[in-house]
């Protein structure tokens, strides 16, 4: 049996960007019939278990995705289990390097870089207008679609 490739999306509160990327990627992977990719998301901020951001849940539904669950904070154990850690902001990379073993730092990649081959952070829509949520959601959705196309051409393999 093949070992699954585990992808972890990380944002600040695990309420908007990372769980949205998780639900989009899970749907795209399932629709493509890919069975050996697992996706989860975490936040750098420990603010307890909270519901997802309501505005992002609504925008996700508009786009045909179901965003649910509660926020989860990153732990060393959860991060160590990931083959790839995709962050939305350089500050997330910095927070992760404080928890993750140095030998795993090469697993941390910036969303815009890996998905869209561009520099820069993904804007945080939290507490902004619905238009900002929609713009960020479309940006993440487009990036996740590009990632899936890359994976179809070259399937990711877990490290032993």
C-alpha cells in the first residue's frame, strides 16, 4: 500500500485562508480521483477551537465548496507529519520554523510561489469586506487548481 502524501496549509487563525485552501484542494483531489494525497490545515495562532470565519464560509458556498469544522493550532507533531507545509504569509514560515525541526524546514513553501510562481503573501481577508473575501477566495482557488495540475503531471511523493 502506498503512503499518502500529506499537505498542510497554514495561516494565522485557521479560520479563513488555510481551511478554504484545504476544502478546495480536498474537492479537487477527490474530483480528480487522486487517492494518495491527504490535506489538512492549521493556524499559527492558538485562540482555541472556534468555528470558521462566517464570511469565508459564505464565500466558499458561493463558489461550490463546503467550509466547515473548527480552528486548529499547529503543533510540532502535526507539522512533522506533513510532507509539504504551504503557508500564506512569510510570518507563518517564521512561526513554523520555531516549532519544526530544522531538517524539515525545506518542506515549508509559500502558497503564491508554489501555486502561482509569484512572490508575495496572500492577503488576509479577516474582518474586511465581502469583496476582499471573494478576491482572496478566487486567488486561493486558482492557486489550488494550478497545484492540482502540477500534481497530475508530477505526482508528489512522501519522504520516508
